[in-house]
């Protein structure tokens, strides 16, 4: 049987998790590739929020365009993962500081 202290801590953890998701949803990371030919944005919850192709598509081979999109996406994802890790660590510190 769970005691009240453990239940309260679990409720705090759930609340902090929801607050973190909200904060991360409001954060936006933008990256580009090909000197700005491809630009995309992601929020802190790893959701792609925009993709811009800033050139005439007829200038590109299909594979080159796909490569540029992958480069921009992976750059943004790396930054978002770092942002997520910092947010989780911050939440964990505040949660465990009260223990």
C-alpha cells in the first residue's frame, strides 16, 4: 500500500512533468542547411513546427534536397535533445531537493 508521502511525491512528479512539457512546447529551435536554403523549426517537445525551402525546387536534385532537409533536421533535433535534457535535470533537481 502506498503511503501519503509517496503519493504526494508521485503527484509532484506528474505535475512537474506536465509543466516541463508546457515550457518545452513554448521553446523553439531553428536550424538551417545549405546556407539557409532549408530552414526548419522544432519546439522543445521534438515536434516539427515549420519547414521552409528558400530556393526554386527546379535547382535541386531530389537527393540533394532530401540531404539538406536531413542535415537541418538532425541539427535541430540535437539542440532540442540538449534542451530536453537540461529541462529534465532542472525538474529532477527541484523535485529531489525537497527530499
